[in-house]
C-alpha cells in the first residue's frame, strides 16, 4: 500500500548515460558536489556500496572548518548502474539506529534512448509518527527560512483559535 | 504532482528573503495597504513592489485595489503546504535530483571530450 502522506516519488530524465549518473552517485568526489546545496560543503565519510555497507555524510556551514553529521545510514541493496537502496534506520553492518529522520530511499536508473530515467522513491514513517519532524528544518541551510516559516504558521494557528 | 512541487518551490523561494518574511509576519494580523507595508523598509517603492509581486506569484499573498489604495492579504493555504514536513522533504529531494541531473550531464560531456 502506498501512502501519499509519507511517501515521495521524484523522477527526472537526466541527459547523460547511466554510467555517468552512476558515477555521480557512487564516487565520493562527485557525490559531494550535488548532495547538499551550495554554499554548504558536503563530505562523504562512508560510501560502502554493498548490502550492509555504511553510508555517511557530513556537512559544513563554515566553508569546511567544522563538519557536523548529515546523513547516517546503511545500504540495503546495490545493483550496479541500476539500483541503490539505503535506509537511515540502520547503520554500518545492519546495526539498528534511531535517526532524527527515518527514511528508506529507493533509487533506480533506467536507459531512456541514450539518456537516463532516474527515480528516487523516498519512504517515511507514517504521519502520526512523523510529528517530531516538525523541528527538522535545520538541515541544509533552511534554518532561518523555516524558523521564520514556523513562526508565521504558529501565529496563524493562534489567530484562528 | 509536478505542479504541486513547482508551486512549493516558488513558496520556498519567496520565503528565502527577509523583507518578504517580514511582510508575511505583518499580514498575519490582517490586511494592510502596500503603502503601510512599505513604510518600515529603507527601499524605494519600485523595489518593494517587486517583493510584493514575488509573494503574489508564489500564491502566499493576494492584493486588491480599492480606489487608489492597494491592500494585501495573506493566503494561508500555500503557507500551510510549505509548513508541512513532507512538503519540505519533497522540495529537498526535488532540488537534490535537479543538482544530480545537472552534475551528471556536465560529467558526461567532460568525459566525451576526453
């Protein structure tokens, strides 16, 4: 059963062969260039591409002087140039982990006439369990915007009561 | 779904500016004329009107003209969407996928030159 309240599917036709998309995803120096938006710097700590392999990134908001944890997870399935599945509910070697945002991402790459059809399906916990993620805006430099947005939204709710 | 995320992207872009956030905060208490909204800001009216235009295009506010006065008011629906955590996640993954697409494309063109 799909749940529109806790699941996302994002698809793009990427104008590059699958080998380039695969390299951009799986090679550290490439991955660090797009995973987090500029000017925040991304560093890959672990990218062990096999089931049970660790996946960890860190981010720096001060130009690379200090880094803090970003994503910590575990790969569940790797099919070269076709499919990457990872979850943040486990870390390296299947060790259970209680992340600040539980998700499983299913990435697929298919040929599409010399280009690549790229799909990311992202599964989250159901809505009730996701209440705590209200505070999760402090990721990827959205902090200020979302702080303000939350304030506006809270005021809005207060007005209506 | 494409429209949904595109409109959400617009909302987040609109919210990325301190002047526009201040305008939104002010409108929470009710409709305000453009003239009154502009007063606290040290910028010319044409620049301020650009900010109003961005907010209108992102569907966060609307305005109506009565006589010589244009009044702005909040449209809470779009704001509520952007506030929802899944909306934020969608915007995040959409932007991330766009960056990957762009990066892979440039990677492929570099490799074909070699």
